[in-house]
């Protein structure tokens, strides 16, 4: 495995929830930061959430209070729990494992 693999995307109605998972490898993860980025049509790729090896987190202002990032080093996995989803959350979500690894993306669509 040479890149992280995302899963958990899909179609949900506004106000719904999804949890994304990113499976990596011990070699990729180590004590590096991990995070989630997203890119919506016509927009730049943006940081959604990040978590350090020590557990410190940061979030985009647009998702604070709604999204939660977590990691399980024993499983080499990072998660993004997304609650109260909005149409503006529609994007391809990419897992990033510092410093150089990117997943291929998973589509999240929020629509009624």
C-alpha cells in the first residue's frame, strides 16, 4: 500500500451524519500529523481537520462543532465524524498523512 485509502463517503440529506475512515500503514503514520482535506466543484482544496501524533486537533471554522477528527494508531486509521451536514459540505474528501501521503478521495454529497 503506497497511499491511504478512504472509505465512508456517500449521499446524505442535510442534517445527516457520516463517518469517514482512512486506512494507512504504520510506516506512513509514525508520529506524523494526519488530516482531512476537501475540494468542492469550483473551489480550492481546503483543510477540514487535522490531528497531530500527540492528539492536538484543529478545524476549519466552517466545520467547528460539527466535525470531529480522531486517530487510532493501533489500527493505522484516522476518522472524520461529520454531523449536521450541510449542502456546502459536498466535496471530495481526501485523507492526508504527513508529510507526503494522499488518498485518492471519497465523495460526500449532501442534498435533499
